[in-house]
């Protein structure tokens, strides 16, 4: 049986939006040029063999940040790179508003809204890649793996050649708007928790849900939504549940419990209304197998093929971000093997701070490529 009228209309709308985005692509060079050409010039078997032979220290890893890393003023100074100017021109056409002005001038409350900050972080991260590609092209050429935190996964997949820039941006737009709408439907949020070794997060969430039920909330949500590093979690759900956990932090062995400045319980089932809009868009755009290893937030493992990407990007919206597990997958190696150089590309350096807690040895090879540049300065810290 075929889809009903509403679903058919949704498919047509998603397809039309993605088609409009795709039609803009010819004005943007392949992204990034150096990665594409360095891989495409070789036969697949030869490329794989070359990567296998490479000394671990010679390979690089790129990490792409997620929502919350944005700040007013990001991407200042990056317009000197032609690829960045092209990206923001395209972004204005895809999004229907001037993203660059919002990033540079704010206001902050507008930039921080989910519907705006997800596209903003996505484009800013790829702008940082353009900066890196200009200053140290060998880093991009030698990249063997990438991972992105939440919406950062879309940027990682564009970098790896799995998604086109404009089509991915359109998907991020739909995702962000749907998540904004879902977050406004229920008073909910996210709580950053650092616990002692005795902390039992599942038990704490269970008791918080029981508290909500005692208040008359049906089918309450309170669950771990982000695994950051050992003893650090983000718990998301109904506001009443999170307030209960804050008030009882000592009982559950939480050293710190701080509300995050976000509008909803991301990566929980409260985001289910956002699933179908994103799924329809991803069905309508072309997805390729990545040119390098990209790791999924959903299971911490490498994406294997295009259908795998399509399925897990949708699932990610309502699934916890397994970032700690992803870091273990990316940096797993035999004892004594050197760690690769890691570059966090985009606004903020939170992923570097998390990497330090997950794997100190890997962090010692970490650098940050900020989505910002002083007019007189161009360097990578």
C-alpha cells in the first residue's frame, strides 16, 4: 500500500527542498578539494593500502563540534578564504536568511535558538576546515577518520564526501526546526552531571520518573542522553525530573548537576516528532559511502554504507550520544602504537576538553582550529 496523501505531500516537499539545495551545488567547489582529489586519484584498493601502510602518527583525525559551541563573532576573519565566502552565500539561499550576519553580529538569543545554532555550527565547522585546508593542507590530505558531536556528524559526513554541502545544510535546517518545535511542545531540558564512582545514573533517572508520575505527569522522560567521559553524563527529560535530580544531587552521588542552556530534551524520545521530517529529507538526497572512516554517535562504530548513514542519522535524534564510546573506537590501538594528531574544527574546544578526560595520550596530540581569525593572525593552536 502506498503512502497516504499527507505523507506523499511531505515526501514531495522534502524532495523539492533537497532538490533546490542540490541545484545550488555547482557554484561550490568539491568539498574539500584536497581530500577529494587525493583519494579519487587512486584506485580504491590502492587508497586503502596507502592508508593501511601509513604510520599512525602521520594520519590525522578531525572532530566536529555540536550545538552549544556557537558564539557571537564566530567566523570573523574567515571570509578571506574563497571557499568560506561561497559557503555563506549558499547558506543564505538554502536557509532563507543571512546566516553570516547572525554569526558575526547576533543577537545572541537568536543565534542560540536551536533552529539557528545547528546550521550556524555546521557551516562554521566547515569554514574552519577551509581555514585548515589553506594553512595546513597536508592535515586534510592525511585525514583517516572523523567524528561529529550530534549535529557535528553532518559536517563530518560532508567533509568525508558522503553528503553534499547544500543538501546536508538543508537536512540540518529541517532537523533543527523540527527539534525546536518538539522542544517547545513539552517543558523539558538537559542536565550536565559529574558523578562520583558510586553514582548510579539509571537508578537516579528511575526515581526522577517516579517523582514525575507522583505529580501527575504521564509517561515521563528522564534518561542519559549524552555519555561524555568517565563519570560525566548529560541527563535529559521533563523539567520536573531534572529539578528533582538537582535537589537530590547528594543522594545520587552527583558532584555537580548543572542545567544546560538548551530548550529541550535532545536525544530522547521527546524528540520523536522530529524523526519523520528528517527521515523524509534524507530519503530524497544522495548519500555516498564516506571517503574515510566516520563514526556514528548512535553506536560509536564506523558507518559502513549509505543506507547505514540514512538510518542512523534519523535514529540519532532520539538516541543517546555515545561520545565516550566513540572516542574509544577512534583511538583504539595496540599498546605502544603512537596516536594520530587530532584537530577539533569549529567553534569552541569542548571536544578537546572531553578527549583529555577520555584519553590523555591522544589529547597530547590535539589542536584546535577555531572558527575565528584575527585579521593580522593566522595560526592553529
